[in-house]
């Protein structure tokens, strides 16, 4: 069974601080996605990483896919209150051909002004 | 263009009652997915439609859950009879093609009391 573990589960920081969220698995994923979910909303895709070792930047967010494609990280520089939300990693299941997603356990980030 | 829409936003029902959740995907999206998050757990896959056909229903918990997508447009997920452990947030997502980005609805929060 493919599992994605995220750490930390909760993170409360002050505006302007940097942070890193981790997504780890013992299984290889063909790609990994990062989503942000706000209260009362569904997950919104931030980025997809496909190649082992790949680094993608989205403004102050930097996403990295591990060389072995078993892990990923999300680094936020100079966090702002607008970054507050639930961050989820997800990857396509290797079972079947439906592209169903396996989600991580989530990291709840609170950025205090 | 309208996003994925789910009805109702919230539903509180008594154990043993029936509830029907509805999902309107983005127009033209053949792929429609149902996911669920129960309290404290990660989001988990329930099933996948391609147009009106069920491609994968391996995530459906038991036969109290019935999903339909008549005409390949909107989808319904009926729970009958509802049990306490069915409480959670039910998400619907749609994508244009199998491996393209899936867009999530805002979710339906189901509470069974």
C-alpha cells in the first residue's frame, strides 16, 4: 500500500519566517503534487513535480522532488498570513489506470501577523 | 467558467437516514472522481467515472454507497442507510483527460448523528 507521510502536522510561525514541509514515502511515485486547501474549500493544485531531483519555484514557494522520487519538500520563504492553510502532497496510485490520487496526511500552517 | 460545484455544502442527518450528495463537474470534463476525508485521516479515493462509466470503484467503503453519473454530466453519491462512521467531508473532482489536472469542488460536510 502506498502511503504519504507529511511532517510536521502543525506549524505556527510568525510572518517573515521561513519554513519547510516534508512529504515522505517508502514507495516510488511517478510524480507528486502539492495542494493548498483553505477552510470551506477544496484542495487547489500548486505544482506537480515529475522528474527526480526536480526543483520548481512559485514566487516564494520552492518545491523539490527527491532523486529517488520517494519524497518531496515545500519551502516557503518569508511566510505571509496569506500562506495560512492546509498543505497536502499527493501522488498517483500505481494500482490501476485511473490516476486516482493518494493524499498525504497534511500540514496545517498558521502564519501569525 | 464555473468550477466544480457540490451540493449541499453541509448535511446533518440521523443514523439510518438516506443522503444524496451531488457534484457538477466542469463542463466537458469526462473524468469525475469522488474522494472522502473522515476526521483525522487523509483524503481517500472513493471512485472514478469516465463519462457515465465507472472505471474504478475500489475505494467505495461498502454497498451502502451508490454513485451514479447518468448521461455523463453531474454525479450523485447516495448513502443508504447512513452510519456514524460515514461522517466526513466528501470531495468531488473533475479533469479533462486522465492525466491532466483535477479540479476539486468545495466539498460536502456530512455529519451523521
